[in-house]
C-alpha cells in the first residue's frame, strides 16, 4: 500500500513551522524582506518557477489565470528532473511549497502542487 504524497502550500511571509516538513521555495525571485533565517528553507528551486517572461506577463492577474496555468504546464514539461525530485521528496515525507505571491489561489505553487499530487 503506497501513501499519497503530502504537499502543502504556504506564503513565504508566514512563519515557518516544524509541521511544514521540507520547505521548498518555488519562486524565481527571493521574497522581498524575508531573511534566509526566517525563510527556513530546505531548498530553493528557482529553475522550476515560471520563466521571467511568463511571470511578467501573468503579473498575478486572476483574469489571466487559465492561460498562465496552461503556459506554465507547458514550461514544466522541460523540468522532468526537478518534478521527479519533488515527487521523491513528497513520497518520503511532508513537503511545503513556499511562494511569495499575495494571491493564495492564483500562483505557481498551486499549479505545481496539482501536477505533483492531483489528489492533495
């Protein structure tokens, strides 16, 4: 019997907690005003984040969400090694994807979680 991976999402501005498990920043840019100590990251996987071009185009506009999601899924096709790495970490224990966006429903971490664990 295999256990489903546990992947949570959390803003970089929320306090770190032991219940977060591995904390992995999935933004291309470091969150403004957050120290490395406060971030308490296990890893920073900026290469898996949306491209600068896509990030700037999206500009956190919920009206562009569906198109952003589609374009980002297409970009993720070239990041199979990073996706495999994240899946392996999630199978071993809890992983929390850390992001900087204010919008908790429309950001790259939501897309990544859905790719890595559709049932999470």
